[in-house]
C-alpha cells in the first residue's frame, strides 16, 4: 500500500501530487487520535517521503496543519522546521513532535528568524535559552526575556540583567519574571527612571505584608480550611489540559467552576497557571479582603465579568454580603495588568527567598 502511494506520488503530475498530499494530510489530522500505532507510522512515513516533492506553498500549509498534531513524526517535524521560515515557523513555535535535542540543534544552526520562532515556544529548557541568548540578536533576546515559559539559567539571567541596563524592553520583561533573585530584581529597578523606581518600591511595600502573612499562615490555613472539593462533572485536570492545548481559556474554565462555587478546583487551576503553590493561592482566595485575589486574577488576564464570578464564589464560601462583590470589582478596575504581573512576580520571588531562609 505504502509503496504504491509513494510510486503514485513520484510518477504523477504536480497537481495530482498536491491533491494526494492534501488528502493524506487531512486523513491523518482527522484520525490521529484514533488510528493504531501502525497506521500513524504509515501516514508519517508517507508524508516524509512526499515532502521533497511538494511545492513551497504546500509545505507551508502542511506545516500549519501538522504543527498542533502531537502524533506527527519527529523526522517530519524536523524536516519542516529546517525549511524557510514561512514554512518552519508553525513547527518551531508549537510542534510537540520536536524534542529538546532537536530544538537545541536548530537553535545552534538556523537563522535569526528561526531563533525568534523558537524563542516563542510555550516551554524552553535553559540549555536552549542559553544558545538563543548567545546567538540571537536583540529581537531574540527580547523574546526570551518576555517568555515566561522559557527557563533562564544563572548565566542567562546575568546576560539579560546586564542588557537591561540599556534596553528598557528587556528590563520591563525581566521585572515581571519570578525566576530571578532579589539581587537581580534590585539591579533592574535601579536602572529605571526615579519616578518609576518610586512606583515600583511603593508596590513592593504594599505587597510585603501580604507576602509575610501568606508565608506564615498558608500551611495552617490550608489545613484548617473548610474548603472542599465539590462533586461535579467538571474535571479541573481535564480543563488544565484544554487550557494548555489552547482549546479553552482560563477565564471560561474559572467561570464554569465559579458558577458551582467550586473554589477548590479554581485554586488548583490558578496555582498551575500562575506557577504559585496551591497553599498560597488557597490562602489568598479565602481571605476576607481581595488584595491577593485581585492581583492573581488581573495578572492572569481575567476579565471583569470573570473576576466577578470568582468574587461571588468567594463571598458564598466566606459568608460575606453579596454587596462586597461590587466593591471588589470596583477596585479591580483600577488595578493595571502590568502592576498585577509585577506584584505577582514580587510575591513569588519573596516567598522563594523566605522559604530558603527558613530552610
């Protein structure tokens, strides 16, 4: 069967090859989750053999369609990733078929446009970002700094903090990261204009009391809380997978859970997406004030309506007056997304420092 299809692809007109490749790709995409292992291997091998025969525009379409398909073969993904950037970009930015070793080799050999696409992946290990920072020009370095899913080594952090002295874009991105030290954070702040420094220090001061309270009381609060997992058809772990696969937004997931007053699952989702331990998230959502909850929700880009849904669930849990929600939402409107992201980063950095000091 395979040999006949390859022979057909080799000995037919470009137009027929185009139709054959399109047909095979569509069949693969539609059945990738239900085909047997042998069938998946057959589709991948067929497409790998047909790839050299495809025109550039068709390769581009194939790359766009196969990039989200987890069962596309590693060989096919690498071949497409080595093409011109218009073809390679979808694979470089999103393909799960590419392994870290593949990404590393591509980062060491490909063009600046390819490096920029790699820097935009949802997750990058530090050995890859080191190469991107070493080989990449300014747009690549800026992209790495802004990518919260890119792991930064100690060497990488030093490079970016140094670059931030003269690059405001990198500086602003680094200030919103939580994987840097307090020493690095102070260096970044010191290179800001005086008024911005004052504003940043004011935010940190406002946040400091909350951080210390979270650290001192979080474990006890989680242990003592009456917050329970509610029986529900909604599975937060399934939601998390859908969010990461970009099939569901965090806001919609949280709204669904909030409608059933399921704060337990909301805490789980927020913890996973925000990268903050669940005991701290739970503590913030159970507090009678909204300072911590507002920062979390705004930093994660929840809309006013989504935040209102969470607030209603919080008042039900805490047995607070329904009118409290309007006050919280009014305050939420005045909090900027940038300040919220910075506050969340400050929280995570300080909590990590306090934890290290207590160890």
